[in-house]
C-alpha cells in the first residue's frame, strides 16, 4: 500500500468514527481492516479506499444477528 492509499484509508477511518460515535473505535477499525484486506492482491488500487468505506459502512449498518444461548437442557429446581 502506498502513502496516498494509506492517507485515504485514514480519512475513511476519521469519517466512520464521526458517523458512528456510539461504536467502539476498535469495532470500526476491525471493519475497515477486514474490508481493506479483501482487496489484497488487486493490482488496480485507485478505488480501494472508496470500496473499503462502502463495505465497512454496510457491515456497520447491518451487523450480524446476535446469538443467544438456548437453555433447552437447563435443569430446573424441584418445587417444594
């Protein structure tokens, strides 16, 4: 990654921090990192920052559903 691409990714990071002030910055960083590394090995890099921002926004706007533990096998105390 060249300096210009890194500067653009840093600008994306700043914009997403402002757009999602309630999220932990580490969460935003993880989404940017994951999106950015999807483009590893691509020869044409001109639009990578734009694509990273779009992918990160999509991931942050639509988080996966949380899984709640099921207590099907929970043992209940006998009634007295």
